[in-house]
């Protein structure tokens, strides 16, 4: 069970993380960055501050740490990446360190929620429990390389979010948020099932959307 005070704190912290990530994605870059094409990031950069804040209040993390191909043909993850590799983009590295710290601390309180927010249901999130402050700093560079907009591969997720954020009908934004949460839950039915029960974090005690 997630206490109400903790739930409120998590929503605020997620909003702050999302807002920083959205601002970082909107910086001018050529081609695809963070999994989003330049056209979508251009639209993101043009959003007024209130619309950006509305996006940031989406009740799940908008950033994730993606897998990437490893030299041996497998996948490379933050947990097993070489610690000395780093991304020259210092802003992304600072954000990644903050994201890892937040997930690590959340994992100590609720591993299921940490796994949900980290998007790592495809394999155990036990690597979060093995982190400490020194390890987070050493892994931040690789984590920055693996930063992606969550569900960037989905054809309608981000276009719908961007459109709904400026649409006068707020119901559109609520529906776009609901769709994003459902995508997250669909990625891990076994663990997410615990969060669907009335006594868990996504209960309807207070509206999240």
C-alpha cells in the first residue's frame, strides 16, 4: 500500500522530472533525439509554458532508459554498461543522475512502483537495489545515452499528447494521459496487477489526471 502523503510527493516529484525532461527534449538538435523526430521536438519547443506544465503533470514518467544493442548482439542496459563511458551532454547526464537517484530511492520504498516508472518489467529491476550514490555517478553517463521519451516508438502517443496539451477541450488531455498510463500497465501485467487494486497507488482516492 502506498500512503497518501507518499503518493502526493511522488506525483510532485514526477511532475518536476517530467518538466525538466520536456525542456531538455525541446532544445534544438538535428535529427532524432531521445527517440523523437525533430518535427515532434519542434512542436514541443513551441508549446507555451502552461501547456508544458500540463504535459509534465502526466501521472507517469515521460522519460525511460532504453536498451541498446551490445557488441555481442545482445542488449546493453544501465545495469551492465561500462562505467567510464559518458555523454558529452552535461545536462542529460545531470538529469540521468537525478532520475537514477529518484528511482533508487523509490525502489527502497516500493519496488513495484520503481519497476513501473523505470519501464523495466521485461526483466528484474534488482539493479536498482544495488545502486549507491557513487554507483549512480558512475552510471550516469551511460544512462544519459540511453535516455528516451517513453513510448517514443508508438505512432500516436506523443503526437496525441502534444495536440491535447494545447486543445481547449481538457478532456482530450485526460484521455491522452489515460492512454499513456494504460500503455505502461500493459507492458507488465504481472507486476502492474498489484497497482490496479483499490489499496494501491493508482486507486481512485484522488484523481491523478
